[in-house]
């Protein structure tokens, strides 16, 4: 099969690879579309120890079942699917408590295991969801990043009357904006220095800005820089909530005394639980999210160019999908 292989910092090449053989409890999926995630940009640059070359990246994807393992019941060749790429043990206390994203033996397709920047991928049947007929294979790719946003909203327990601040109008920031709008929030400010990304945010119902003004009930850092993390803390009211989800910088100094005295709740948000993935798929089925105007599809062979576009001047592009 054809596969796009990450072979080192800023080096990706098309190679021939063996078609994976699905285990008894797995499905072999023919990839339809696979999205480039912001976290993969760091890996492509060599800044992410999670992604080690040689590697087939890609964890946001949809496809068609090609073959089902002997114990992968209820699946047939031709079934349209979207895949939760976070593979967990299903037995630890976290998994049993519906916090699968915290499973200590978790593995991410496209990082710990071969991903979807290829013609085929083998996936655990337990991680597969049927893609409703009303959702195109291209739009279905958005389930995974939207699940991240659904998880953030669940952690914040936001309410329609909340004033929300989002730092970063990249894909995750925009999906948090979409999830907040779906949840009834009206007063949402999204901060970025990219005017074209701010235009997308404004079209989605947010207030694009280059700086935050006033107090907020909640803030989300979707950048991961020390300065944006600090500004989120500074921007929320006493008793407010901050969620950190950007992974750019490993360490940051935060005003801990201020957090203590103003009783600000700070927490991290990593990936999603299966319930968030299901919620995201429901939203897409209901037609409540539409980023099609800001998506671009490239053939898998142009994947490296797609990475360079997102790193350089993405303009009005919020998401690039690769099609094998």
C-alpha cells in the first residue's frame, strides 16, 4: 500500500508499506480521509518526543471497512466508519470510571501505532463508530477534534450565560468556539494574531480580538505558550475556571498566589473520553458544525506540502484533509 512516512524533522516521503493484517478483534479500514492535527505539526518539526521516525502519522480519519477479524462482530466490508484513535486497556480504574483518556497504557494511533496517512489501517473494533449516512466521509474527520472540544466543555461545565475567553484560533480553538455555541454561549472572545483565522472565528459567531478585555467566567488556552497560559489566569474573574489544552511549551510559570487568593480553578484537558466522541458525532449528525468552507483536501502524495502550508501561511484554511 501507499503510505506517507515521517522520516525525520520536516522530512515526509511516500513509501510502499505492507497492508496491515487485522487481529481477530480488529478491522482493516480503507482510509477515506485523514486530517492533519496541530499536535502533528510539532512532531513533523521534531519537537514532539511522542512521534518517533519512521512513523505513519494520522489519527483524525474516516474510512470504509475492508475486512473484519473473526471476533469483530457486527461489522461488514463496506461499512462507513469513524475511528476513536485513543486505544485503552478497558480494565484499569480510569477506564472503568469512564476516564479512558487517562488510561496509563493508552496508545494513540499515528503515534504509538501506525496511523491513517496510508491507504489502510488496522484498528480495534471497540474503537470504531458507524458513520451516519448524513455525514460525509470528509466531514466525519472532524469528529475527533470536535470531541476534544466537547471534553473541554464538559470539564468547564459551562453555562449559556458564561463569558468565555479562548486563546488561539487554530483548529482546537475554533472547535471549542463551535462547542460553546452549540451549548448556548453567546459571549465568546477568541484571541489570535492571525487576522484570517480571526475572520473564521467571527463567521462562526465568536468575537475575534488581538487582546482580551474585561473579565471572563472561563478561559481556554489552546496555544500552550507561557504567555497565553498566564493571560488566561489573569483574564478570569475570582472563582473563574481555566482549562489548559495547548501542549506547545512543557513548562510555564503561573501566578500561583493570585490563583490561590482568587480561588481560580485550573485544570488540564487531554483528548476525550468515548462519551465526548459520541457527543461530537451527534453534533455533526445534527448539522450543528460546519467548517467545510475552511477545509482543503489534498492527495496523500502532497501531505508534506500540506504540513508546510499549515506551518507557514495557512490563511483561511482551518483544516487540511489528506486523501489516499
